[in-house]
C-alpha cells in the first residue's frame, strides 16, 4: 500500500441561492494513483458530500519513510 494526497475541486449543482465551490484534499491509502482517485470519488458519493461536478486536480504519492504532516482537518 502507498499513501496519496488527492486534491479535488467540487462544484455543487444543488438548487441553492448561491453556487457552492470547494477545494478538498483527501489522504488515501491505495495500491496506485488510479485506485486512489476511484476511492475518493466513491467516498464522495457514498458520504453524499457533494452532488455536482467533481474534478481530480492532482494525485501525489507521499513518501512514508519520513515524518511529515500530511494535512489538516478543520471542524
């Protein structure tokens, strides 16, 4: 398994007063980049995070042989 950072652009097509856009980064464990992308898309649909346009901007393998902060989650 490898660790990947998957950068995603999300755009809502839900009928709201204003369009909603967001950038998100997912930390994923997968066999390869293609599988990491697929897992993120499946997760977004499963968790019902966004209905609309989803674009994978970048998939970056993260070396796991060094200490490093992978990201931050804001609640």
